[in-house]
């Protein structure tokens, strides 16, 4: 049974590496969000040139009972961008896999 579970000695190391990589990615995304927020506060931006991050920074989530706009925090924007980036990565990978399968599968005619 030791041979079967021999690889488990390595797994904690990979888990630590993965968590460190995720923390680093989150820090980089937050850095971009903060820089873009500062850019908006200092200079503004033409709404016709907005991208997804600009929309998240400038569109209020809702208004409170006093009519004040409640905006997304940097952490919420970071979480949304991480989701969008990973979802885009997965769907692109899946699409490329199926495309290669159909291109190289001779049984389809």
C-alpha cells in the first residue's frame, strides 16, 4: 500500500506552490485595479473606450436608502476578474481541444 500512496509526500509541496501562485496573481490583479481606479479619479476616461474593468469601476451596484451610489470594492472586482479570466481560459482550451479532435479525426468523412 505504500507504493500506491508514495506520491502523497509531494502533494503538500504542490498545494503550497499553488496557493502562493494564486496569492501572487491576486496581488497583481489588485495592483491593476488600484492603478486603473486612480487613473479614473485623476483623469477620467472616455466612456466610448471603456473595457470590462472600467465598467466594473464606474457602474454602481445599487443605491442605498439615502440615494448614494454603492460601488464595487477592489476585492470584489478582483474576484470577478479572476472568474472571467479563468472561465475564458477553460472555454478556449476546451474549444481548441474539440477543434483539433475534429480536424484530425478521419472517421468523420
